[in-house]
C-alpha cells in the first residue's frame, strides 16, 4: 500500500518548501493538502497535479480529524499556535492502532525560547542560556506555559504520551529561517524581510538596543531536508529517529547576533543607494515599536538552541549559505515590493 501523507500549511513558506522536496523525492507517496479555497488549490495543483486537495481551514475540525484518521504521516506546517487544529489532529490520531500508527511531525518554532527576553524586556542584550535538544531535551519539553507556542507543543506531546505505540510525534523547532522558498505560494520568510523593510521605510539603519542578542539560523532548504528525513524514518517504522517525549528537534547552522545582521543591512542598503548612510544607530525597543510593531521581539530577543539530535541520529547537516550572506538578495526583494526599484519590464516601458 502507498504511504498516505496529510499536509497542513502547504501554501505557506515552510510547508511549501517541504512539499517541493517531498514531491521530488517521493512521488509515490499519496499526498493530501489542506487548502482554504480554490485559488490556493489551483496554485498547488498546477505544480503538483498528483496531490489530492482537501478544502477547509484550520477550524475545519471534522475534516482535519477525518484526514488524520486516513494518514500514515501528518506534517503540520500551519499555524503553530492554533489549538483547535492540534486538537482535531489529536482526535483523528485516536483512530489509529498499534498495527497502524500515526506519525505526527509538528512544526513549532524557537520563538518558544524567547520567553526570558520577553519577561525581562531586555531587548538587544545577550542572555547566556543556550538550550539543546539532546541531553537538554527534557528542558525543551517542559518550558513555562507562558512561552510562545507552548500551548500547542503540550497538545502534541500529550497525544503521544497517552498512547506512544499508536501515535508517534516529532516536534521540529526551527530558529530564524531564511532563503527563497520553493513552494507554490509563499516563498518569503519573516524576520529578515521585516528587518529590511523597517530599514528601507525608515531610510536609516539601526540596531535594537545594543544589538548583542543572539539567535540561531536555518536556511529553508536545510530545514526541508530534516522534514524529509523524519518522513523517511516514519516510513521505516520510526527508523533511527526519536519520537514522543524525546522527539524534539532544533535546527541550526550556528549562532548569530542580530546587531551584526542589521549593520550588514545598513551597509548593503547604502551601497545600493536605498539609504543615505551606512551607519546603524542603536535604538531602544520602545522607539522601534513606533514604526515596526513586534520587530523588537522578532529580532531583539534571544533564542539560542543547539541542534544535536537530528545530526546525531539522522545525519542531518546544514550546507546552505548563512543568513548574513543572503542580506543583499533580501534587500532587493523588499526594495522591489516597496517600489524602490523597477523591474526590467517597468524600465523597458
């Protein structure tokens, strides 16, 4: 029998890129994607005609539960804070058995590690705490309830703990994701584009506070490789992967300071003629809120996590360029979206 795969969030940035790789590597898998409407469905169908479409949204609890019942593997790439969707997957998972287990690969995010920065409101300052997903995995699965994404993480973990022989879960927790996606709809990440837009709109470079806060980074194509490896492990009865209470996977290609990235944004934007100076002044988070709400959290907090599990068990190794090496490309895309540069067709006319 063919492997049945159910995907939520296939039109999103992360899910779209993962779908690209899954379809390329395993055309024999029977893939069903949850889509909101016929426009989104048409965009998937034009690129992946063999994919089956299930029309609904994350509040379509009965549909999600039904598709989960039929699936061997579910990739949840959609909103990682959507409790109702997670509960619907958990409901559908209950229909599985020891002889036909469900492998639930859920996408969280290392915004969950920013809780201490948010609590202390020390945006731009560095915190020493570094999490890891190997001997520190229990800490990741017991973070404070106030941490972002923790509410849905708990649903996933509890579902597996209730019957680990029937429902096998893996939580993938990406950090700053970047690079152009290969999916059919959204190919744009969040943090770097938001930072580029803020600098371009303001017309001046800046850093959040001291700019010393640290995140880790993961190129979208490297991240998709991990999703593929987990799916292939599931197909092998779990393979060498960890599932359940130890099935928590950080991804990273090393740490970086957001201040360094913002100084690079200013430098490159100046060279391209988008701003008048290559300097990046220090700004308090309260002032940044006035022109870029939420940016202080996205690029001013600390989110430090070392990915060990995927490398040790699955041989996952990131190979793509680092975040700072993609600043020029990101600036070009955001400048075009803001009308600061003309396309070839516009110049020709």
